């Protein structure tokens, strides 16, 4: 058995492990491909493991002159992927409006996932896969630990997450190392480019990447495994959220949520707040500002516990008589 064949078999086994279910005959795998060695290796593995059931897209944010050339490189590869795989349908996606300069990376990430999710659903894909790997996981864990994150944040990059009724966001490479993927890309002769931003000290991630490279005793695989254990624990605790809401919830008007929070442990209140903000944003179709179950809610909790109101992710929380009340935040007044 060749190393390439073994890699394909490994990848084919990793998909259902990350999904938490077997692959179905109607599953279509949509791949987000930046043109870097990680995503190109993901694309090659997917097309070899699931020939004829893979589509790909590259997002050009319009932020770098080379991005269009890189997207064309991916498109050219998809036209003739070799390794016995048929051509892969490929699309180049671009945001309708320029991305603002404030918090550029976060804004670009939000735009990118919005484009990819809409594209994947429009093409009938059931799975949207990205090339995040164990090194990304370890970097994310350390970044969030340095910021004082709780359980949800330290769970870092999730293996899978439902982003729409008909689409799952999947990270099938979280047990693979960066160097493994690069070696695979080189062995298969895949075209790829190295994003210059990955070497810029302007970004926190690059600094933590350097920390791991300079300190081999910080075992990347073990750190990634710790994040995976925390993700499992966080997932199991989410099953308690509905019971908590049913037990401590108070009747409220549509578009609002109320809970009795008095006397509850801080972690229980934290989970209740996250669950209520998530469900209320979904009900009210609030998409901005960005929000996730890993978002830090400590300032909101601190305000509520002393009877003050506070706003987070488009939701305002207030306290009256031991009852916490959540509703859409009022629009900001024009200055």
C-alpha cells in the first residue's frame, strides 16, 4: 500500500468520525479551498476518496492582488485533478461589498463563511468541509486560553456543526498535522501557495504558531486532543441546556426570553445566557454582530448580577426582581 493510498483510506475513515454518522449515498462534499497546502491536500484527498461527489469554491475577498491568480490556480487544478479523479466543479466567490478595515480578519471570516454556506446550499451539498488541522486547533486553544476563555472557547475548533437545516460544517483534518498535509501536497505534485499573512507578526495566531514551533515540548497533538475532549464535554452539556431553559424559564412575549437566575451557579447562568442569546438571535434573524457559543459573555453576566442592563450580539439583557429579561437591543441613537 502506498503512502498516498493509506492517506486516502485514513481520510475516508475520518469523515464519518468527524460527522458522528456514516456517510450517506446522497452526501455531496463542498470544499473550501484557499489555495494553500492544507486546503489543496483536503481537496485532493476528498476527490480521491469520493470521486464525483465533491465540489469546490475559492473566496476572493478582494483584499490582495494575488488572490485572483490563486483562485485561477485552484480552478485549473479542479479541471484536471489527476490521481484518477474526475474534474471537480469549482466556483470563485466574492463579497458583494468591500470588507471594512475594522477587525479585518474577523470581518473577512464572517463574509467568507456566509458566501461558502450560501454557495454550498445552492449546489445541494450536505457537507461543507474546511482544511483546519491539529496545528490550527492547538493555536486556537492557546489563543483562547490566553484570553481567559471558558469551556466553550477552549473547545476551540469543532469537528462538526450544523450551520443550516440541510448543511453541516465539517473539519475532517483535525487529527492531521500541518507538516503531514504539506508533505502530501508535495508528494502528489499539487499546486499551492503560501499566504504571506501566515508569517506576519501583526496577527495573534502567527505569534502563537511561532511559540509552538520554538518549543517542541508543547505537544501540538496533545493540545489538540485536549481541545477535542473539551468539545465533547461542551457538546454533552448542551443537551442539558433545554432542560435548564424549561426549568428556569419564565413566560415571555414572542421575541423575548425570561429566566429566574437567582441562586444558580455561575456556569449554569453562563450556559443559560448563551443558549438564550443563540435562540433569540435565530428567532429574530439577527446575523450581526458575529456570535458563537464560544463568545465571551462575562461582561453581560457581571452586569446582570448587579442589576444593570447590557447588550451583547444584538441582544439586550436586564434584571428585575431576580428575573433576567432578554430582547432585541434598541437601535443606536444617531449622533
